[in-house]
């Protein structure tokens, strides 16, 4: 009697598990046309150029991100680089981008408390900290 009850219980348990498995696997519908369904997004395009360089600096988890470029739109030269390194020595990471026309700076120091006004006299300065 106990053996028959145990066998019946195991059969019922197996049927319940099979039913749950069928329900959980059967909820996904596939599209026969191969087109993504509404609500599905296509894979993101990889970032290139300035956006990729900005993402690289942001992954450094710096508190502040600044972008410097020359006011005349020309590529930065050696003198510009030396000026930036001298007057923003708190910057940890410099990444040149846009064919040398911009440099992205990553730092944990607020340059506004340092030489930011001096840098603004020579360069176009953009704060990308919260963008």
C-alpha cells in the first residue's frame, strides 16, 4: 500500500515537472520571416572616433572629463601639449582624438579649482563630466 502510494506520488510529481517545463519553454515565439520583432533592437554599432575615445576615458571612472581643442580649429601641436601638461598637471589620462584636433582629459581633480581659466584663454574647453 505504501509502495503504491509512493509510486503514484512520483508519477504525479514527474507529470507536474514536465508540465512546468513545457510551459516555461513554450513561451517563446520565433519569427519565421527572420525579421526582428517589434520591441527587439538590432545590435549596437561599435563606437568610433571621438565617441570611442570618450568612452575609453569614461571607463577610467574619472570624476571629471574635459575636452580641449585649439580656438583656430587646427590640430594640437607639441607646444599645446606641453602647455596642457604644465597647466593641468592633475590630469591622469590624456587621449588625442579627431585627427589630433582634440584631446580628452580624465582626472579626479576639479580643474575649475586649478588653472581652468588660464586654459580657457588658449583653448576651447568643454566639460564632458555629466554628458
